[in-house]
């Protein structure tokens, strides 16, 4: 009858694909992705290379 079986297809995703952190709620996963992985700078300036400096 299947009343108490979990359906794996309908379960919500709660594991981060980037770092592998397992969270308990899909909303927490969204918040984690935004906070931990959302604000990554495109390129860090290297002061030794001479490109992008102020002088």
C-alpha cells in the first residue's frame, strides 16, 4: 500500500553541491548558498603583477 514509505523523487534537496554541507531545510539551503557561496569576487587583484593598481 505504501502509506509510510518515503518517495525519494518527491524529497526536497538539502545538500549543498558546492561544499557538501547537509542542511535540514530547503530554505536553510537557499540561505546558505546565498551567504556562503553567493558573494564570490570575480578576480582578486595581485599587487605583485602590476595590473589593476592605483599607481
